[in-house]
C-alpha cells in the first residue's frame, strides 16, 4: 500500500530514527541522548513541568559524514501545511544546536495532520549550511501534551562544502538550475538491514531528473551506487508520488516534494 506522506520528510527519516546506520550519514538515532545537553536553546523554553506545548529533542548530524552538526546553528519546528498549497512554512518554535549536535526545541503547539519539519539553518544567513528539512510524522507527536517530549529525533544538516560539491557534480551531469535557490529532495535507497541498494531507480514526474551520486563525487542519471551510499538528488522536486525500483526489492511509493531553498531529506526502505 502506498504511503501518503506529504511534503517534506513526512517519511522514513521521521520520528525516532529506526537505528539504521549503515550509510554513515543517516546515523542511528539511538544512543545520542535526549537533547538534554543542548542547553536551553534561548527563548524556546525548557519543555519542563508547566510548559506550554511539547518538546522535540535529539541530535543534529552532518549529512556528509554523520558527524555532529555545527554548534550554534538554528533549529526550527515548522508546520508545512500551508506550503503544500504554495504558501509559507509556519515556524512554530526555535532553538539552537549545542555541543555534540544536541538540540531541544520546546513550546511546540500544532494541529498539523501532515507532520512537522525540523529545519536546520544559519541563524544569520552566513552561508555555512544549506537550509535542511527533516520530517516528523504526525503519528509520532499526536498524543503529546504540554510539557511532553519526543526525544532521540535525529535531524540533518547539509554544510556549504557538501552543497558546493553537489552543485558542481549536478552541473557536470546536465543540471542547469541553481541548487541553492531551487532546493531539492535528497534521499537514500536502503535494504531491510539499512545497507545501500545499488542500481535502484527513483522516478518522479515527467521533466524532472533524478541524479545519483557516484563514489568519486560525480553524478549519473542511471541508478544508485552502493559505494556512494545509494544517495540520489531530485532538484526543484514538486509534490508527487515518487517511486523506487530495484531488482529483488520492493519499495512503497512516497508522496513528497521539496521546498525552494531547502534540502529536504527522504529515504526509501525496502519492505
């Protein structure tokens, strides 16, 4: 049965990560803590007794190598509901990344039934990272009340060096747009154990090309490469029912789309 997962990452990267770490960059979301060491995140509050809204906490990782995301980057919880019909993301609460990538965003109040986005970006447009969105499914927070906490949520950051490398490789492969302004779906194809799947093909709407990362940093348009983590990029991806095919594997379709200016993270997991 097809997953109807709207917009940004309301998908397999959502909620409390399932422990698959074979690609490195995806991390394991396991023992990384509950975000308690992230400090108070400025005005976001502490999510404690008497607080209004719930808290999302965990660790922010660099997509390129799985290391901790840079301390001091801003983290926002956003409702993507309006963006589905062309509006703006509704920013609900904010904080900053602390030591070792730990974060805690408190004071989240939402009625969104399509999930939330956890955004990681520069606080001052310094250009050190490409704004990055990791999704949280509505099911993961539907029962949370004031003062409750959704912990161990791994979110991701795409640093400027990785963005530049992607832009250069995509241009060489025939992409003529501007990744920084167009935004993109960036995803992985994994088997049931979390290992990268080679030769998988991700299909979207006509006129939009899927690019697959090679081990040398270049891109091809034929299929995933296991040595490169089975990573794929769909620039300026519209909301659409994306499918994935690979010999010997079955994947459910994902109804997703990117946001202009954002790297939106998804992944296909073999069933």
